[in-house]
């Protein structure tokens, strides 16, 4: 059975920031009210699952230990995958890669995890090795994720098409709003789904019965072709909890920034990108906005996959706006994105014609909503609804931790259609207080801040802010009531899974891990181009720095030396390093250098780290001491441009990270960037009317949302009728503070 380390009561262990013994034994008293009398002809009170009261002594594991525990679990699955590959066990190799990625995806919801170098390095290592495995073996089985499947389709596309080949012969199937062009690229995708990929198509078709009635209704209401719903099949396999290797989330695979632009909110507790209804509405509006710009559905899909900038760049380089003419200039995955959509749509619209005549389509989702005002586990709420807990999980996929979020006025929970809401309310009123949430209430005193309260209660600042929907920098007014997410654990034994020892227990025995590690080491030592260097650890050294000096991955160092995550390296001990023979003499000198000298060797190789990747682009590797502002200044671009080009969710960058720069591309800021700056200016009383310069890819809807005005107002201020187009370089007047 796979462990879900965020489920049930265990999740609050992740919020603890290293509690003192006094904090960890704190008991919370809550006001209770008498239970209402049972009315005649009503069901008896629900029998809630027996859960022990929190123990008076609770040993809690720090955040760092918990992260290290799950990273080590991931490393062990990765080692198992590599060992299985070496032994020719392809099915186990694929399943272990998938399990490693699953744990990383769940860990990615941890507050500020993206600033953790170990997490980023291990994620990059696992994904790159999995892609390489698929490339070498060509194996994608029933358990493979949608993203492994897409990687396989990309590889198949490359076998039948070189980007320098002439445009393939094509025929067009009519009868749909989106034309279906059939050529050898499309036929290649169809053949895959009829053969080795059949199990995936069968699964998607079954799921389509559950979601397509709602999704098609949304598309019609939003004014986009309803056959665009087939895009969700190749985006996520109609899986709401899908999280891509690039950290896009949900059925429609929204990145965090784009999702926010279209109203999809989220925090540690919930993620509306996983909400099938809200995300589908957002996707329809995003696609509609892209169509306003490109007026071609194939270009819309390409822009949805890789961003409008890549499509405009491909148009410029090819001199054409025809997808088939310009596709050679698009990113690798996007080249096969449209052919994969066409193949999927053709099969899904006529499954019998393609031999899928025995599909048992799942029943469409039917539900009603009920207001839940507390942080309550879905298991408890399922007892109130008289439904299976998995039914509530399926209807509310946006709830990351299988409980309603704390610190909200009320959460609209979906329950199966037919649920008696009156009985639900009566059962809900009988839930004991110790079954409701993990929270105590704190009344703010003068001078208290989010930081000081986080230290006092031993919780992460981000968790405290998320629980109360406030900023970590917000000034707290005296008398304000805050919900404090503490470790008032309800779940008994399972809730204290990691709290029994100071060092969490890892998945495999150390003997197994050592064996797997030796298998990976053997793979390296058998490389005739590599040789071993023994490096003696000095005071102040870190694995990240050593990896940077030797030009290897930090995860490789751990595997070569079987160093679990959470175990610190010790000055005076040694590490085995496997490097290219040609570099060995120079790298061996690192043993005799001081720390500053070693850092200087990295800086002197800066020019060598820049490689041409396009006519107007190059890549750069982040080094110790670099910041986004510093890199931007050195390359005469803005930090915001670097964030946009590399789809960075924040300004945080990590040592070893690869960034792509386009120094010759002159861009103005996005609507969101401008809106932030203007909001600051208004707060300082500087302006209430601004001029916004339209950039490529902007739409009226996006600009209006980013500036917090209505689209209708924006059109009126600029004398644009409902179908009036905007163009890059156009100046728009925006009046602020208009209600």
C-alpha cells in the first residue's frame, strides 16, 4: 500500500517548525455546547470513528527532518528504479520512477519547498533519468503517468519526422469547429493509441463519461468549441491531481501564475487548479483569450502548451502562421502536441470506428454543495453525508489534505446528489469538538507579529499565514483573532508515524539501500571516460558546494557515497567523486584549495557555461552568490523578463539551475507586473489614471483582470466595441479606483 504522507492527521506534523517540549505537550481546551436533542423520526446520531485523544507527551519531528525523510524515500525509489533497469526488470524500473515522482509531487505542496536545494536537485535528477529511461527502452506501460506517455509520443514523432522535412501531406476532416488535419504525424499518434497506448486511451474514454457532460456545458457557456474538451485528455488523462514534471497542476495543467490570472486560488490547504469545475472555466476563458490573439485553434493549442511567446517566435522565424509550416521552430513537446490532440479527438468522437466498442463509460458526476465552517476530516464528513469517503475525495479534489481548510468563514463542500442536507446538518452538529480541526484561537496582543506567533507556537510562518488568509508581513491589529494550526493530533498511531524517533525510519533496509547504491556506483565506474577522485571534506563544505565545484549533481554524490538525506557530511572524512578523465588533474587540485579559491574556479568558468540555444538566446548556470537581480544586471535584461522566460513562480533561484535568456528581445512588463507597480503607486498617492502599452500575447480580458477593472469598462475607456481587437504597441487608458 502506498503511503500518503499528507493524509488524515499526519499533515500537521509537516507544519511544526521544531517545537519545544512545552509547546509539544500543550493541551487545548475548547468551549463546548450541548448537543441538540434528537428529533422524532430522525436517524440516530452518527457513530464517529473512534480516535484517541492526543497524548500528553508528544515527540515531534522538525520540518528539516520530515523533508529529509521524504527525500530519502524518493532517493530509495530512484535507486531501486536504477537497479531494476540494470537488472533488466523494466516494469519495476518504471513503477519505481513513478513512485519517486509521486512523493516529490506531494512534497511540492510543502510551504516554500521550491527554495530547498536538495528537493530541486533530486527532482531534476529523477525526471532526467526517467526521460532517459523512456528514451532508451521505449517502455510505457499501464502504470505510467500521462507525462511519461507524452514523452514517449514525442519520441515516436521524432522517428517519423525530422523538423527539416517538408510539410507532410494532409487531408482535412470537416464537421467540427476545430478542423482535423490528418497526416503522417497524426496517423502515428493514432497507431500508438491503437497499439501500445491502447490501455491509456481506454482509461481516458471511461473517465470521459464522468467529466465530459459538465466540461462540454462549460465550453458552450464560455463560447469555445466543445470539442476542445479532448485537450484535457492529453493534458492530464482527465486526472484532477496530475502534477507535471514542470509543476503544472490539475486536469488542465495550469501553472501557478496563469491559474492565478484566471482566478484559481490556493494555499497549503487547497488548490483550485485541481477543481474540475473551476479549472475548466478558467481553461475555457484562457483558450478564448488566446483565440482572440491568434484566430487559429492550432496556434491556440500550441500557445496553451508552451506560451504565446514561443508561438510568436516560431511565426517570426518561419515567416508563416500555419502550424505545420512553423512547427519545426516550436519547443520539442509542442511540435507533437497538436497531432496528439487531433488523434485523441478523432478516436474519442468515434470510439467504435477505432475498435473501442466495449468501453463502459463511467457515470457523470452529480452533486450538491453544503457549507462546512470548520476544519473537518473528509472521513468524518462522509459519515455525515452517508457516503463513502472516496466519493467526497473524488468530488473535492482541490482539498490537498483530505480535510476542509481551516481559517475560512465556510467552505462549499460537494456531496453526492441525493444527500439529505437536513440530516447532514443534524449529524454535523453532533460532531465532537475534538473531531473538528487542529486549531486553537489566539487573540493578538500589542506588538505581536506573524513571525513572533509562529515562533511561540512552533509552526511555520507560511502555514500560520495560510490558515488565516493573510500575508506573512501583515501587521496584526490588536484584538484580531487568529487560527493557530498546532499539532493537536487526532489520528492516534498513524498521526505519529514519524514522531517515534529522532531520525525517521526509511523505507528499505540499509542492506537493500547499500546494494542498490552499489549498483548505481557500478554503472558510473564502468564508464571508461570517468575516473575516481577522493575528496577530503573541509570545514564549511556542503554537498551543494562540492557538487558545484566538481560539476556533478548533488544527488550523484549521495548515491556514490550512499549518503542518506538528513545525514550531514563531516570535516575530515572523504567522498568518492567520479569525474571525466580529462578534467581529473584540474579537479584533483580542489583538495589543496581554500574555500574562496574553489568558489573562484566556478566564477572563471562563467563564459563556458553559456551556450547558444537559439538565434537570440543563451543559457546560463546559476552559481553560488547569484541572484535574479544580479544576473539581470549583468545581462542587461530585467529580473521579471528572466522569470517570464523561465516560468519561475518567484524570484528564488538555486545553484546549478539552468536559466535561458533572450537579451535581444525587448519586452514591456506583463499586465500583472504593471498592475503590481501601479497598485503601489496608488497607495503612495501618485496616480489614478495610467497608460498601459499592449504587448504580444495580451488580451483585453487578461489586462482587465490584472488591473482589477471590468472588461466592459476597459473597452468603454478606449472606444473599443465588443469585437474590437488590440495590437502590440497600442496604448490603453486605464482609470483606477473606479467602482
